[in-house]
């Protein structure tokens, strides 16, 4: 149930919020406009954040090894191959 699809407008991550369930624990994604549950429940907040990205049409971050130092980091896509440390170290 993508809120943006109903109105004809493109949805963004700002259209959703993550709410922690009080009794059972876990997290759900709800619409900011009218509040129905859009996705969930999820045991971990990071899974709810990934659901927000999916609802908003954004690609989820992927673990990749940095081409320079080989340290794992969250990459936003195929063109994002250097971790932030290496990116700023070598961009003088």
C-alpha cells in the first residue's frame, strides 16, 4: 500500500515513520498522513528502515568491500566503491 501511488505523487522516505510496538516489541512502518500500518512487524529496526526505503522506491544499502582498504562498508550502489575514510583521505 504505497501512499504515493494512491495520490499520483512519488513517495519519499518522509512519507513514512517507524513506530516501536509497545507490548510485543518490534517495529512497524506507518504512513505519516493517515497512520495505517504500511509494513511490518519487524524484529529489528534496520529491517523496518529497509522497508521504508523499498516503499519510497530507494535502493537498499549493500555491504561491499572498499577497493582501497578492503574494509566492509554500506554502499549505495555499484558506483560507490570507496568507504568514506578512503574517499576523503584521497580526495585532496
